[in-house]
C-alpha cells in the first residue's frame, strides 16, 4: 500500500542546503563544464542501477532536463546563461553529499531536495527550454524529420532567440521579488512524456 509523506523545509533548512551548494562550488575548484556535466550524468546513470522511490525518480528527471539544457546542440545557451545552469549543477559533482548516494532508499534524498532548489532558481530557463523542445518536436514531425537529428537548424534559430529573450525578460522582472507560484515547485510537467531532448535518465 502506498504511503504519502510530505514535509516542509524552513528557511533554516534551506540555508543548510545553500551552504552545501557553496561548499560544493569551492570543492569543485577548477572543474570544467564537461566535468560538471559528466558528474551529473554519472549520478543519473548510477541511480538507474537500483530501484529508487518514485518521488526521487521524479526529481532525477528534472536533473536530467537541466543537464540536457547544457548538452543540447540546438538550444546552445548563451555563455552567461549556461554558467547559471552549470553553477546549479556543481553540487552533483561533489562526492561528499549531505547523504551518501550509497545509502539505500534515502541516498538520493539530498539530491532530490537540491534539484528542487535548482528548479526554483532556474524556473524561466526551464520554461524556455521546454517550449523550445516542444516547438522543435512539432516542427520536426511536420517536416518529416527526426528531432534528434536537426542540430542547429536555421529554422530553429528565430524561435530559440525569441525564447531566450523572453527568459531574460521574465528573470529580470522577477529579480528581487521572491518566489511564489512561479517558483518551479508548482510545475507538474512530466519529462517521461516530454518532447525529445538529449536525455540520460529513463524512468521504469
């Protein structure tokens, strides 16, 4: 019988994870973007070797989407935006997790919490990328193409630029206003059924 458990993090709890993120950034040192991405990808690959609770798997699909954002040739984020996503991913490149991943069931709990914090901070980047992937999927199918093969097709550029500009505008609008329903926690998108992107994690 399924058991539902919910909990709320206080500001003090969140600060604990923010501190862990800062420590991970310091520990990462001079790790390259490729090393940070590879570490996140390795976490996802390892997580698929053993069963994880559904609520963990749901968060890992969000991490998978963040990694896809910086791997996707068609999306090719501007450098400053790419750095924002990589800065969020650096926690997953630190082997000294708050909870070691090897701990059964709960090993990925701290990762799941950190993913939620990343989703909150990168709300507009995620929205823009999701819209881009939906557009690429629809247009590729209309043109009889495989969306995985179109790369930086010229017909994608204008839509990509439009979405990047929208992302910047929304981020600037929300700067300093705090987080509410638009924080990213309210997102119900299922990446198991999302349009194509260079994914790593597959839910069972």
